[in-house]
C-alpha cells in the first residue's frame, strides 16, 4: 500500500506479513527471514563450524535453505537424488546448477537407478504401493546414507512451517502417536551411521520463502512432479490456510505451541543392522532392502509367467 512504512526502519514498505502484524522494506525483510533461520539454527544446537549437507530438490524450499545457511557463513554442500523422472529430473538438476554455479557452491548428484537399480518410474510399474510413499521412504533413507557416506554429520532439509504444521494436523487427526513423537525440527543421531537432521526453515511460511527467493534472485524449479497426485497432506495444509485466512497467526501458534509443550523429539531408535546392506535398521532387514526384495520378487514372477519359447 502506498506510503506504508517498514515496521523496522520506517522506510518504504513493500511486503506485508499479516501473521506477524508487520510490513517490511526489502532489506529488513531479508534480515527478518535470516533471523528466523538463525533462531532455528540456535535451537538446533549444531555448532556453527559444523559442515552441513543440504538435501536439494531444486524447489524453492531447499534452495532457500541452502542460500540462507550459505549467507550466514555455514560451510555447506548440496546433495541431490536424481529420481529418473523424465523431464522433471533434468529440470530439477538444471535449477540446482543455476543456483549453485554462480555462488561457487558444490553439490553431489546421485541417480536412484545407480544406487538401487531402479528409477522411480521403474518402481512405479512394479508396485501397487503409492509411489509417493515409496519415493518418500527412499529419499529419507538414501539421503541419510549418502550424507554419512560423504563424511557429513548433519543433514539439512527444506521443510517449512506449512509442511510441519500440515503434518502435525494430519498426525493429530489420525492419532498417529508414533509419528507425533518424531514431530520435531531437530532429530538427533542415534547411530554412528545416521546423521543429525535439521529443518532450518520450520519457522517460515511457504509464501515467505517465495518472497525470499524473489528478493535473492533465486529461480527455483517451477514444475511439479508429474507423478504427484493430490496427496492428503495438501488437504491439511488447505485446512490450515483457511484458518490462517480467518485468523492470521493461527498456523504459527498451532505448530510452535505444540513444539514448546512437547519435549524435543527423540530420533527413532535403531536396534540392528540390515543383513543385506549393513545399514542401521529396526530389525534385520532395512526398509530399502525390504522394498528391493518385493520389486525383485515381482520381476522374477513376471519372467516365470512369460511363456518361454
Ligand atoms: Fe516422489 Fe511423489 Fe514427490 Fe514425485 S511427487 S518426487 S513421486 S514423492
Ligand atoms: Zn538393507
């Protein structure tokens, strides 16, 4: 609005954030955004000298997380998992390179196909499970493993306030107590082969991240994955967006109050070592090897069913 003044410096305001009852000029906005991340990093108790591995998809969240941490002086490296989704995966890598190259930032790219023998589309053809839940499981597991393999102890992900609040609402609605225990922006390592996991953007909303990217000249990947299909997590985010519209600040209060009242989460305890791959797991077979077993059984069954000539 014309003549509106920045809440911080009284300069010309161009950004309005009703949930903070604040108006900002571009410079003060960037400071506000950095402060939110600084606060999260302080809470995470990660030492400022600790090198951070940043999981990057090429989307706005992961690039913004990487960018702010780099601006704050952290030593960082990007880690990208190429899912092998035609068109989309190439565009993801392009967006990462477009961000990283001019800033002199290094990143590693691993193809899912090279790591486990299947790309996401190949897995999709071989399973009745929802592809996004399989994809999510693989990303979680493999990013953990690759972080440790590259010699890093901390893995950063770009989850934002909307992701975390949506997940909290979903878990509460469904009484998923075991997931609620892990509802934390900081998960300690419970095994020498598991990294500490942190979400430095958990205090900022998706639209605040979009503004940060615009002001910082970041051009994230615009396309969304062609395999995504109305995940139920979107419904919980929409419900919160509705509440937020009626009562600005509700989303933040909902998440932050919950986090304050609940003790910092414990990471899932691991009890054993996978008999196939030697990675930490709950019992004797890790979730990745379990999935691979299912996929291979299916291939074997298929080739048995095919008439041999
Ligand atoms: Fe994976 Fe689903 Fe996300 Fe696509 S939308 S990247 S399949 S989790
Ligand atoms: Zn395994």
